[in-house]
């Protein structure tokens, strides 16, 4: 029987079994999903500007969305980057106490964002069935709200796991990846705000 | 010269419809496109022959019929020569594509370049599944409305304005010009000109539902005098019935379902749902070029339009034979 | 890295087999997450959809054989051609060429033990299966989509397609796109992370390059069709106004978004064909491929340029002339990378030692057929010619030459090439040749004829035509070719089942090929590679050193794979893959319920999200402790 | 592989048995249905919760999304909207509410269209073939949510004048007395 030992071998047993950062496969998968969803956002933005060219006035015969809740939510999103970054920083240490705190903090921000988003929805000054402007506006906000809900569920699930003994290995890497995804949610929120509140007023 | 013979030979394969053929142009637009077609055809044909010859030569050159596993080939000298060959081939390909692009753009410009100060204007509206043709005029009573059969003067530029009443259709008479989509919410214009008198068939080219297959139209190109006579005739209101039969026919028309959808100018019938029938008797075909305009076909169409065009918007009409006969006779008099 | 005494193979093999074993039995079938099983499922399912789509095609050709033929009425005809097109594109071509071949082959060619995200991959299969069943159940329930495979609004919209026909179609799109996106993420991650040590980017087999480019094309193109099919669905169910011109909507927005997906889609279907060509040709010419770098460049260029040409599907809508000229130029430009690949293949054959075995025979069919399709594509790229032949049978001929030439011929080449790997037995050569000639002849009879029909003015998607058009002779000829094609496919099926049980045993490497899938037994064991290989060249088996090292040090008792970096595939860390699980299947069911429910009530999305979230939690919930606590490290 | 095939087969068989009337499209109505109603019916006034015994009601129209959408098309093109607006009423009574002067059953509405009613509703006898009247009847009923929402039409490609029929809340029809109609 031929033995592997007879051949030159490349021994990898000393390599780590979990990686943080870019060499993590889930990190890469997450990047791909952000690309997919980013493309969806980009296409909706493009559709928004396309539909704008087809209408003589914009917003068509109605006032632009009431911006106060949107601005408040944008500020909240900006501050939410703090717990997100914190979670990412403490994740490799495996310190469950800190991870719990950071995740719960992020979750609290997500809940607050979602509540404010509810107010935003009531102040868009149009309905999705009124005209194409309303449809694209609601789609944009709706798509982003979907992401917000997903991210909330994911953060709370991770927070749940962080109270069990399973919070080790790849789960720690998942905490860091979860923060990456939160950054994505925040960036798309800003872009969306610019379009929903900005272009309806200033362009 | 031999090239010309070959052309006609190839054209023979793709012919016999006469007036409905991209390669049988009747005006400058279709001719320009036909010219481009043949140029590009010969370019691609040459490319095809060369590539097939190359693969054939490559295949027979070192072919080995054994099915045993042969050792690998390493042929650096061959690779070096192949680099040159591939590079040259790519270069020629790029040049050829530029040539095609150039000719395509100049043909496009030429084909689109037709214009005139005082053209005949025809507003075409696509309906499921027929064509409404209006010759607009600032005076409402000078506007001609007809369906499916478009008359144009020979040798004069005609501008076609497009519109759709429901879904997307596409206006296409291959012997006259390429197709143009009729999009709801958009109106556009394009120019045609026909130099040879005759009748040119056209069809809807964008899938538009159940009767997409039977959505034909025709363009009748005639000399200026005939065209003007046709115009004058179309402007008149409907012929008054002059016999008891036709009086009864009009009565049937006005008291049955017909009146719900059709217009006959000069009577109470004024609905724009179906084709305008004021001069229906003068048309060659009915039902968007599906049936000949004969009394028999017309009667069959009135009784059961769903037989030859299932799904079309005209309802079957159960008329008693006397009423039907009178109606058909009446419609036949509407020249 | 310390040298370690290797455990003898004889004792490792059972351990590895137990670690990687997938559960058997009825429920085991739904838990399997190994890429070979899922890949074969994709292929078999897609092939069944191909046969079903072919039956529809045959019915259409029967109807069109004579003028005013009354076999089927317009309503059924419209459903049949729509379902035929949708099936062939969404349920056959992409799942077969990208998902099927990709999922089965990529991990083997990378030299690893399973695909990345194996559960996502299994989930993608179930979602695809449900999407396909949805479309076909629709057809059988008289709810067949009937607005064409690109379902232009307003015809497919709320006013002109009453009932649920378009909704079924739009949700089928969602299912298949979720599936394709999941597989694209898995495949791209596998290629970028799981390549064997030594398989640097510069040595990556061409098929991996192409799968990577296709995955990226999927990632950027498929969102467009999801966006547009959702707009359509929302217009129909919750009364949004995206495509209603009366209140600011726009029908061309649909076309722009659809073709922004639709044209890259063509390359998503065609590039796997070139991947197979670049894999098969060197094997049967007994030499390395000529022009590795130009081919890679061409593939990448095709992937990028494919996103810049979508407007050539819309020339007849009357866009401004400037933009039309631009898109003509872009479309012609995309000919160049394909031409480069053709010339490189020609040079490979020229300077090789050709053995015309079955896969190579199909390759020549591919060259011939695709060449015609590509050249008629040059004609279509020209705006004035496009005005004449667009939406006619000329276009039908063109895209069947491109898609059957670019996907089906390579697919059969690939099947004859890899079926010995999948089943362990060789296919019969004589039957294979009969299959080829029947199919090749039948195909050309049917589709070459259609060029003439198109020039003679026959629009596509007509359920019948009048005798006064004089199209009957050519149509009858076109219809007759279907018989030959169908017979050919039947011969293939007979050949498959015959060889599956009685064919000659293939052994690990029947063709003497050079890529890593041929290093393992046929069919591959559950763990793929007993020892993970290392690589020394573009054709790992041909270029291996006499004493090529193998990888040791991965644990045998847990499903572990080696993660390397993207550029030069240096080992980075070990990664534990999840074991078999029923959760992907349950999640697919939950997602399907939500999607289908949302056709009938918008509340389906809200209520349906609850079981979806529950199954996803079950899927992702940690599986207790790893056998040994694992220490994270920043790499 | 076998279990997969069996599963698919099973699913298909179940679905085929279920059938789907919603999508039925009768492109060629039977001669009876295309008849125009010529028999004079002496109706007089018989409003309210006491519908006339009419001809048996064909249910096919109310179960087919195509027939209802045809009804919607005809409702607009035959200019019913001229008096009833898009169901909101104008010269004629509104059709979107739950208040039915002449009964909400299909045969009541059928009789109303064919016979006409005092105060302006003309008789369409002879003018509209019977099957089209039934289609219009089905559409009119969808206006007040009396048809299942997967059969009722969605929004149209026109100016937005009212919520689409598929999102109409189901109304409980009442007669002129205000009491709910006796259901059949």
C-alpha cells in the first residue's frame, strides 16, 4: 500500500481553522450578496431617474416627502455605525460579554431605525398605487426596509447565539460579517435618502 | 455579372410572396436596406467559407484515427506561427467589422434621410387586432378614417405617425421599409416612399395577443390621380341606401349589435371601437386582411367572426337569413 | 508547517468516507448537500425540462406545418411558445450549462472536496425545481404564461393578461434567479477560495475562468430580471403603476431592464459552451490550448461587453439614431472576443493531433452551427437590417443557431465527455455518431429554412398563416427536420441508459485528459480526493512533476477543506463545511410557499416570511460544539 | 432520482385533477350565448329583494378572469361608464356600493341591462349579445367585491380613477329597504 508519507507533502495541519477578514469564505459570500443587492438598488435608482424623464413635473403634482423623519433616521443610521464597528472589533477576541453588548446595541439601533422607518412611510406624501413616481418611491423604501428587517433578524439571532456556548469559531467570524452587512444597509440608506428626499426637492 | 446571377438565384429561394418580401423592395428605404443586406451577406458568406475551410484544413491536417491515447504534442515553432496567423485573422476581423459598421451607419442615414415639405400624412393606430388609418386634416370633415388598407401616391414621400390603442404592435411592410414599433404612451414618425405602383402587404411584427397572426394590412400605391380620386371618395359620407333591400340592411345595422362598435358616417352609428365602415365596400379585404371582401365571406364573418379569428373582439351575430342578406348587400354598397 | 507522519490510505479511506457520507433513503435524498449529487440533479432535471420544451417545440412545428392548420388554437399556441421559450432559457439552458456542469465540475477541477456553501447550493436546486414545476403546473392548469418569454408589458400586464398567467411566469423567474444567484455565489467562492495549492490565477483551467466570469455575469445581470419581474408582479397584484403610461409609467422601462438582463443572459448560456470547447479541444488534440491568455481576455471581455449591448433588442422601438449607432458598434465589437476564441481553437487543432472522438465531433458541430448564428448576428447588429428581420423567423433562426449552437452542441460534447466520469461507464460511439448526424441534419433543415421565411416576411409568434403568403413549403420543410432531431435525442437517451448499465468501464481517466477531475475514480468518491492535490501547470495532470506533492494535515473526522487565497492559491486556513441537512429543503419549501402565496395575496409575503425566517434560523443555528474548540486567528 | 420523478409525477397529477376554471377562455361562445334576446319580457317594475325569476345563470362567466376582463372592456367601450362612471355613479346609480335597487343577483343585473329601467337606463335588448351581457354582469358584480379577487380584474392601463376591482372589499348587498338581500 502506497503511503502518502512517501511523497513530498504540503502539510496544512498548522493552519488556523477559522479566519477573520477577507480570506473567510462567508465574508466573500457576503460580498457577493451585497453586490447582488447593490445591483438591485442601482437598477431601482436608474429606474427612478428614467421614470423622472417621462414626467413633466417631479414629483408629479404632489409635494415631496416630508423629510424630518428621513433626516432623523439618517442620523440614527450614522450613529449605528458605532456598535457595528464595535462588534467587528471585539469579535476576534471571543469575549462573549462584549460581543453580546455590541450586538444588542446594534439590534437596538436597528429597532429604532425600523420604528423611524415606519414614520417615514407615513410621510412620503404619496401612495404606491397613485402613479409611477409613487410606485418607484415605495419600492425603493420597501426594498431597503426589507434589508433592514433581514439585518435586524440576523443581528438578533447572532445575539441569541452569543448567549449560548456555541459562540466560538465561525460564529465569531459571522459577527464581523454581520457588521459588514450593516455598513451596506447604512450606505444604501444614505443613497436612498438622497434620492427620496434630496432629488425630489433640489433637482 | 455572375454575381448578379447568383443574387437572383438566392433571391429566388426567398421569394414568391411578391409584395411581401424584404428582398423585393418597392421604394428607396427597402432598396437601401436590400443593398446593405446583400453587402453584409457576401461579407459574412466569405467569413463563413474561410472559417469552415480553416477548421476543415486543421482537422484533416494531423488527424489520427486511432482511439488510443496519444502522447502530448509540444510544438513551440507551430505556436509561434499560429500567433501570427491568429493575430492577422483578428486584425482582418476587426477591419471587416468596421466596414460593416460604416456601411450600416451610412445606409441608416440614407434610409432615414427622406423628408418633404408637404407630405401625405397618415396616422396609424394599432388595435388588437386591426389597424386604424387616419389621414388627418385641420378641418375635421376633411379627415379620412379607414382601416387596414392604406392608400398612398406613388413616388411621393409619406410620413407615418404611429400610436397604439392597447398593447405594443409593430408596423411592417417588408417591401416598403423596416418595421417600427407602435408603443402605448409614445408617438413616433417615420417616412416611406413607394416608387412602383402596386399593393404591398404588411403585418404586425410584435407579438400582441391572440390574433397577432391575423393582423395584416396593405399599402396600395397608386398614381396621383387615382389617389386623389380615392381621397375624394373617402371624404364623402356613406352612400344612402337606394333599394328596399339596402334600406332594410341599414335598419338591421342600426338596430343590432353592429351599431355598438362601428361607425358609418351619415348614420347614427358612431362608435370607434371597431373599424370605420363608411366605405367598407371599397376595400379589398376584411378582418385585417384575413378574408376577401366578398358577400359570402362578409356574411360568414358577421355570423361567426370567431371561426376564422378566434379571440378577436367582434361578437358573433345570429341574424336571420333575410336580415343578414340585406346587411351584406347594404355594406357592399358602401363604396 | 511541520512534517507529519501520514496515516496510511487504507485506514484513512473509511474515515473520510464516513465523514463525507451523505444520508441515504427517501429522506436522505432531501438532505444531501454534496456537489456531485446536486450537480447531477441539476443536469437531470434540466434535461427533463429540455425534453418537455422540445415536445412543445414539436407541437408548434406541427401546427405551423401547413397554413391555417387547426391542431391548436391561438390561446394554447401562445401558452406553448411562451412556456417553450421560458423553459429552454430559464429551466434548461442556464440550469444545465451553468448550474449543472458548474456545480458538478468546479469543485473537482479545483481539487477540493465540496462546493463552498453546500447548503445554499442544495437550496438553490430545490428552489429551481419548484420554479420549474410552477411554470409547468401553470401550463397544465390552463394558466400557462402566454405573453412570450420576455413578457413585454402592456400585453403581459394587468389589463391584457387577466387571470394569473403572467404572475406564474414572473414568480417562476424569481425562483430560477434565486437559484442561479445562489449557485453563482457558491461557484465563484469555490473558485476564489478552494483551488488546490499551486493553481494560481495564471494556471487556472479555462473552464474555471469561464465559470468565474459567468458567475459574475449572473451576479450583475440576474438582479435586473428580478427587479423587472417584481415590477410586473406588483403592477398586477398591488396596483403599482410602473408600466402604465397614463400615470407616468413607461413600457420601454420594462424592455430596458429586461434586456439589461437578457443580453448578458445570452452569454451566461453561451460562455459555458466555450468553456466546454476550451476543455475538450486540447484533450482530443493532445496538446495544451493555444492562446491561453487571449482566451481568458476574450472571456472576460465578453462578460463585460455583454452588459453594453442590450439596446440592440430594441432597435425597432425608434430610439435616437446616435444611440442606435453606438449599440451597433458595441454589438459588433463583441464579435471580436468570440472570433479570437474561434481562431485559438482552430490553431489548437491545426497544431495538435486531432482524434475525432464523440465529444470532438460535437465540437465541430458547434463550430459550424455557432458560426452561422454568429454571422447572422452581425447582420442583426446593423440597425437598418434589424428593422427588416427583427421579430421575424430570421431572428428565430438566428437565436436557435446561437443558443443550440452555443449551448446544446457543447452540452452534448460535454455530456459525452463527462458522463464516463459521472456514471463510470463509456457511452457507445456508434449510437453517439448516429445521434450527432440525425440531430445535426435535423437542426439545419429546421432552422436554416427559417432564415428564408423571415426574409419573406413571416413574423415570429404567429400561430398560423394564410395560404396567400406562400410560406407553406418552407414551413413544412422546417417542421420535417423536427423528426430527425427528436429521433437523435431518443438515440441519445437509449445510449445513456444502455451504457449506464452495460457500457465499458471508464476508469479514472479514459480520455487521457489533464484536469483534476480525471485524477479521481469514476464516479468520484464521496470525499472526491483522498489526498488533496497540488498543481504545477494549467493542465494539472499533464504538467505534474513526477513527484508532485499532495496536501496532508486536513482532518479526516470532520468535513474539512483547504482554503487558499484568490490570486496565487497559497494555503490560508482550514474550513469546516456543514454536513448534510434537511433544512435547505425545508427552507426551499417555505420560500416557495411564500412566493406562490404572494401571487394570490400580498399578505403572502408577510405571513410567508415567518416560516421562511424559521427555517433559515434552523438552517443557520450552530450545530453544537466542534469536536475540538477552534481558535480564530486574524489572517 | 426515482423519488424525484415520483414526487414530480404526484404533484402534476394532483394539480391536473384540480383544474382551473379561472383561466378558461371561451373564445367561441355557443350559438345560444351569442343570441340577442328578442323575446319580449313583460317585467314591469319588480325591484328590490324580490328578483324576477330569470333564465338560469351561467356561472362560467363569473369564474373566468378572461370573461370578467372582457366585461370590463365592454363596460367602458359600450359607454356604461358614461352614466355609471367607473362604478362610482353619476347620471346612473353607483355600482360600487352595497345598495342594489333591482337586486344584486346575476339574473337581476342581466334583466336590468336587457330590459332597461325607468329614469334613464336604456334597454340593450338586441344590441348586446347575451354572452356579452353576462360578461358585463360578472364585471358589475366584481365592482362591489362580489367575485373572488383572483378572478376580478386588476388595475387598467389608464388614468387612475378608482381602486381596481380585485381590491374591492366584499359588500353585503342590500335592497331598497336597507335589509340584506336573501341569499340564494
